[in-house]
RNA sequence: GUGGGCGUAGCUCAGUUGGAUAGAGCAUCGGAUUUCUAAUCCGAGGGUCGGGGGUUCGAAUCCCUCCGCCCAUGCCA
C-alpha cells in the first residue's frame, strides 16, 4: 500500500505488488497478470506499468480499454493514496505513476543515511551464503593490467552483495600449484638463487627466472626434463622443493597484499589450488563411479552430449578434461574439488566466479558437470554464475600494452594514475598544500582508474584513455568526487555537520529541487538492476545522473539563502545527495573526498 | 567449421531484456559567474542503430540472411 505509514525503499516493487493484487481480483485480468513496473522517463512520471500491452496482445483484447479497467480498479482499491501518487493512462496502454511532492518528501525523510539505504537493500539477498571467487592471482608472476578488472569488478560486486544482505566469502583462489613451479624451481637451482637473500622486489626476480627458464627449456630439451623432475619431487613432498615452493608463494602473497591494499581489495580466505591437491582424488572417484566421467586418450574427461559443442560426436571434440593423460590434475580438477568444498564447508548457496570472457567454455562445462555430479550424489546444488568481462583496449583498439608490446605492470599503471591525477589537481587547485595535493591525487587517481573500469558494460571491451578518465566532465570519477566535495564545502562554510538531522525544512518547490529529489529516489531501482545482472555500470550511470541533477540544482538554486525553510530544504537535498553518492561510491570501492 | 561477444552521432559509451519523439560525455558552435569550489551549468547542430528481409499495435532489442571486427575451440589458468 502506497501510504505514509508504510514507505517501501523501492516504490516500484510496491506498485507492482499492488497492481498484481488488484489485477487478480479483476475479471479481465486474473492471477497470471504481470504488471512489468519500471522506472519511467521523467516526462511521463516516476514509474510506468507496461504489462497491459503484452497481456492484451496475448488475449486479443484492446490494450487501452484494459488499461482503463485496471486504472479504475486501482483507483477504487484504495491502495493508491492520491495525495501520494497520481495514476494516468497514456499512449497505447501504459499506466504512469507520478509521485507527489508529499511522497518524495516522506521518502527523503525515511531514507536519509547509508544505514537506511542498507536496511532497505539488505532484504534483497538477506542471509544468502555466497562464495565469490576473486581476484585469483597467480603466484610467481608480477601483477599486470590483466589483474585490474578482477580486482575492481570483483570488489565492487562483493561489496554490492554484502550491502544487499548476502553472507559473502571472498575466496582468493590463487594459482599456486601449476606446472610452472617445475620450471621455476629448475631455474632457481640452476642459477643458485637464495630466495632469502633477495631484498628488492623478489617477485620481479621470480617473474624473470620463470621467463628465462621457459625460454631455456625451448632451447635445451634436457632442461624441460629437469623441470618435470622438480615438479614431480615437489608433488611428492620433497622437503627442499617444498621449502622453495613455500617461499615462492609467500613472496607472491606479500607482493599481492601490497597491491590489494592500494586497490582497496579485501579478501576473506585464500585457498589456492594447492589446498585442493589431496581433494581431487575424490572428484575422480565420484565422477567415475557415477559414470559421468570416462577415459579418453588417456585422460579422464566428461562429455556433455546435450550441448553440441561439448558432445562426443562433435566434429571438433571438446570434452571437459578433468585429469590429464599423465595423471596430473588441472584447473578443471581443482575447480570441481573447490566447488564441492565450498558447498560442504561453507554451505554455499551461490558461487560466483569472476574471470575474463575467454573462460566461458570452461565455466559452462564446470557448471554442467557440477550439476550432474551433485544431482547423482545428492549434494545440494548451488546457483553458479560466471561473471565475465571484456578486454582493456588501447586507442588502436588492440589490447592495451606498452609501446614495446609488453603487458603493463599493474603497479606502473597505479603510479601513473596518481602522477597524472597530481598534475590535474595541481593545475586546478594550486593553493592546497603539497601533502594534501598528493593525498588527493592518489585517491583521485585510483578512483579514476577503477571508475573507468566499472562505468562501461563489463561484457564489452573498453578503450583505455587517461585523459578521459581523469576529466571532470562526463561519466568519470572526478566528476562524482567533485560533486561530493562541493557539498562538503557548503556544509563547511555553513558550519554544519552534513550527517546531522536537518530541521525546519520547507516543501520542495523549484524544478531543479524536484528533479534532484526524484533522482534520489532512484537509488533502489539502480541497486536492483546492478544486482540482477551483477553489472556495476548500472550503478555508475545512476550516480552520474544523480551528480548531474545535483550540479544543475547547484547552479540553478543557491543553497545558503536567507529564508530558513528554503535553506533547510536545500541543505537536506545536499545531505541526501551526499549520502547517496557516498554510498554508491563506497559500493564501487571508491573513496570520497572532503575537498579536492 | 562450431560456439561466444560485438557493430548505435566524427570519437568514447548508455539504452532496465519488445515500449512512448534512440540518449549522454568529448569534439564543434553559442550563452551563463559582484553568488555556496565555473574543476560547473544552460542551449544548438550532429543518427538509414553495419546492409537486406521477416515477426506485430510497436524492433537498436526477437527470427532469417549477408558484410565486418574480437575471442575461444583436448589435456595452460
């Protein structure tokens, strides 16, 4: 019911529920009517119901007449208080809902702080146990630009799920048990490196040793045999190799930990592939016993005949290879062991994997295999999702690389972001003391980098452009941060706390005030969209539009006017904009600034 | 070959899953500041939504067919 007493966080769902109920007791509609309520173009109202059109089509009725009937029934039902929402019929059969000033006012008073928003959003995923697989870095390799998206997108999605009430486990599924350790150990021994003696950037050294090692293997086949022998020794628990392996993993973890801190990435647990090395036998056994897996060319594989591409009679056979022909495990084996562990140990109801687009086949096979396996063994089957993304491109539309064609180190990227941000901050605001400019620049730089990664639809490739991401114009982090900084500036000058309640506010009046207020009420819808598809760019678009509405308001209506109710009303809008922007930025993993 | 993604303004991107006259930013042009951060705001021009066909009240969105780009395609992750 759309009343003052019971004000839902998301008005759209209330309208939808009410309409469904009204339609159910309406002769022309019935139980199966789906109202399809969504945000409307502001010129039509706040929300619109499109469901009548499709319903009329399916039933061979006149949509406009049906819409009129539903509208009449809605008005008669008493569920829509005319002082709070105005209903109207438009076009071929849309029903538009326009919230009144009174409704907007009530909503803004009920949902004022980040905690209020969270209490509203927290019902969306209340208590769901979700394991998120990210950022899953590899050991013994320096992080590069390819690690940017898993950190940025993964963190944003994890925060969103937390915010929406999920009980999340962020599991860093690191690659710490691959064939590369054979090569690495071979080369370490060959060069007689003492890892304890390496002081400066030991990860860079490991990176180099691996590159040298694999190059030498190609030139000298006997070294390849040595590497295989070292790997085998490691896998059999040889003390020397195990100790080397531990050092390599520690060096990698330390180096990544520094990056996680800079990037604001939080991790709950870090169970790498090595953790599952004694758990893959059970996978082989159960999948063989259930008849899901079979032997093929010496390997243990799973065919999925119902999917053409993975069927055994496909022209190009593409099985899910879960044990290599030499008996060793691969990432399919460990991923299977991992999902079982997540369900048995963490009681995961959902498991979300974050990787780039190229791994779609792997996850499709993994999910199919898991379903069949868990089904036959009577294990609870979790909801599985593969959240994937496109490539970061340079201006030439090819994968973004250094001029010499190498992949860009993540640290280099972060440093350059901060340097460039410092130049911008210095240019725009040279009055600030050096130390503060530095601090602002590092926040702005990282924010710009992250926001550029989040603002476009993740399934698309995007073009990396320093100037654009650091611009104060357009859909960028600086534009959003600037809006927050300006709000803070107003409260600072007024000597008020933006987080304290504001008393004595008069009603909203101007066009700019109302547009802003309506936009503020759009947060729940934006969160819904973002959560449904796990696509952070929906949230970005919303925040950008909100900041735009605020900037227009800021230019049109002076906040610190003499008339107390007007001033209080505008300050209230400022405070709400601030808390909404800060909430949204927080969800994106971006830190807001007091001033810039 | 098969599968996935994609093609929207000169450039970079949205477009709530079939809805109302396809929207932003940059760039171009024209305006706004004795005023809370102008690092902003307001306005104008700019489109055969890759081409063609189909489905229907209605298509950038769904189907078919071409053209073009990216990615994956048996034991790397």
